[in-house]
């Protein structure tokens, strides 16, 4: 019973974040988007970890889960850093070393995940 309540609460949390982020996109509100995006991605990272790493018995699925979890988690960290730079530090995130190469590393993890999913 507790697991169902936790899953329902997590589902509601993700839906609220998704609607908030979609509202920010539709209204072109960068402030709300910079806040909602990392939270949504961290929630998605948790779902990927729980579904593909924690629950799977197959080594292939676990490897795929780890690469996707690291990719989305890294993307969430980059989005959080982007928000910190724009909201609090008033810097241009496009010219930041961490932002530029952080997004590149997440793309590498996505690529490894896609490659590993083909070797089943």
C-alpha cells in the first residue's frame, strides 16, 4: 500500500513539473523554465534508475540503464548550473566551460546507451 502511495505521489509530482515546464515553454518564460527543467530531469533520472538499474536482472538492461541515468542526470546538473548562472550570477551560460562540455558528456552517455542497446 505504501509503494502505491509513493508511486502515485511521484506521478503527481512529475505531472505538475511537466505542466509547469510546458507552461514556461508556451509563455516563453525563461525564469520558470530554468527552475522547472532541472527538477523535472532529476525526477526522470530517478525513474530511469529505479526502472532500469534497480529492477532489472539483465546485465544489458542494467548497462543501458546506467548510461541513460548518467546521461539524464548529467543533463539535469547542466540545466541546474544553467539556471544558477542566468538567475543568480547573471552570466551568459553559452560561454561557460562547464556548461559547454557538460552537455557534450551527456551526449556521449546517450550515444553509449544507444550503442549498448544494439548489442542484445
